[in-house]
C-alpha cells in the first residue's frame, strides 16, 4: 500500500476533497448507525466542512458528524 492510500481519519482531509471510506474504528452499534444513515465502506465522501462538526456529502445527502466520531471513520484519498 502506497502512502497515498493509507487510511486516515476523516478529520485529516480538507474541505473540497473527495475521499473513499475504508473502515470504522467504532463500536459495532455506532458503525451500524452510520451504515443505516448511508455511510458505508467504499462510499465516495465529499468533504464540505472540517471543523468542530464534520460535514460531508454522500450521494445526494449531507451528513454532519461530531468530530469525535469523524476521527474514528477512516478513508483514503486517491488524489493526494
């Protein structure tokens, strides 16, 4: 795996980037809640805001995550 493809927390990515969700480092119930909202491994995630609240767009939905949760959701950015 090249350094570009090493999964990093969502909070590592700047607004404007498109990343691909790799895995959750969350309790099973928390990960399932995100999956129920449409946040799934392999999704393309458009980072809209990376501040106290992490806001992203997945397909046609905007989703806001607490920073503590976003720090435990890992993704890769093929364009970095």
